């Protein structure tokens, strides 16, 4: 039904335009071609100024309307630099925008056709050509240069003390993995992926490094002032790790891990106070249209103090421990293995004897 309406509106619009054109044609015949042309020129010149003033008011109104609705202060050190870069870009392009638009419409009004004036023929000027080619080129090179510098920094090597967190996107949620006490991620293989067997990432259980890996869904913990290196994966299609409060985003590509690192500056609690919003949470949203459930791909990032992080991690059970629960104490043989494992130095003493 709505399609019929759209077609009807388009037809009506076409009809009105056609009729106006026809009417102005008759008017010009009646008034005389030249007089009608002069009048049309004056109307168009006036409309140019109306458009300019209306446009400028629109820009101001839009800014007022969205004031306070944009993102709060950047919560990462790198993000502050990105904000500064954006401000400089807005300043430079803003000056150019206002200057060129005002001149464009003012000239169209001021220098509209007049019988008393003859246009000056000005076909070419090498100096001007050089000026308006080199100045924007240099300005853009500087802006792009800064952008590249920060890009290489956030996607480059993370500081040595950085915490490592693996982020995996799937239709339609986020899975996080922490390497556990050994600081090493266990190996994984895509054919091992099985939601039914509680192995969402396809960890290889034969690899001892995987045994202490912590896997959590939908919620990740970062530590304030401690760099975090994100290792980003996808299980199915291309997703995107969007962290607006940290001013970062990176695609999650199946089969090709991508990385970026950041240093959170404020804890979630601090941010709640700073934004005057008791419900504030750092958000990880999928920034890539990845399917019909894309809108549900939200995870929460909790930025906490080091002590709170230790407490949280101590409460987490590794994925391996969930799949293979510790045998009960009555199972003596299992107990023995555990004991043997712990008794490293004793064993070596025994071997000497
Ligand atoms: Cu997605």
C-alpha cells in the first residue's frame, strides 16, 4: 500500500513541476523573454541568500539539539589523542566549510546577471592553481599522518605488562578468554568448537596451557591504568569490536586474528560519577552488520581496580574445570595424581636416590 502512495506522490511532484515550467513559459511569452529572465534571476539570487541563512541556522540548531547527547570524555589515554585529532580536523575543515559556503552563496547573489556589468574573462592562473592544490594537500597529509601514527600505535606492539584478553565474536554474542595463571592461551582448533560440550572456542584439551584458560560470556573485566591487549577473532562472519568510550574499533575476521591495545583511565564506578549516570556501563557493541541478530551483540566491559580484578578472577572457574570437574576426594587414584603433580621437588630427590 505504501508503495502505491510513494508512486502517487512522485507522479504528483512530476505533474506540479511540469505545470510550473509550463506556466513560467507562458509568463515569459506575455512579459517578454528578457524581463522574465531578469525577474527569475532576482528570485534565484534571493533564494541563494535564504538557503545560506537557513543552512547556517540549521547547523546551529542541530548542534544545540545534540549537545550533551554525544559520547562522554574518552576513557582511554589513546582515546584522548583521537579526540584531540578529531577536534583539530573539525576546526580546519570547519573554517574551510564556513568560508567556502558563505562565499559561494554570497557571490551567486551579489554577482547575479546585470545589464550594466560585463563578466571578466578569467580562464587560468598558474599561481592560483598551485596554491589551492598544495595547501589542501599539505593540510590533508598532516591530518592523515597523525591518524596513521596513532593507528600504528594502537595496532602495534602492546606494552610488555599488558593484560591479554581474547575476544571472539559469534552470531550473536561475544566470548572473552583470559589466559589464566600461566599467562599463555591454550591452543584451539575450529573443529573442536561445540556449544553442546561447553567448548565454545574449540580449545584443545590435550594442550596443558588451555587448562587454566578462563572463558566468560558477555562481560569482560579490565584493570584501570593497566594496558589491555585485545586479540580479536570471529567464529562465523565478520563482526567488529566497537568500544566507543575508549574511541576504538577493530574488525573481528574469521581465521585472521586482529589486535589492538588500550589503557583504561577510569573505573566503571568513577565513570558513573563523572557522567552523573548511575547506570553507566562501558559497552562493547558489534559495529558490523553481521546478521538479523546484530542489534543484540552487546557486551559490558567492567573497568575495576587491581584488587577487584584479582577477586573476580579468583572466583572464575576455568573452562577445562567446568568440562572436567575435579574428582571427589574419595577417588584415591585421582588424588594420587594430583599429589604427584604437586610434589615436584620430592620427586627429584627420589630420583637421585
Ligand atoms: Cu556482529
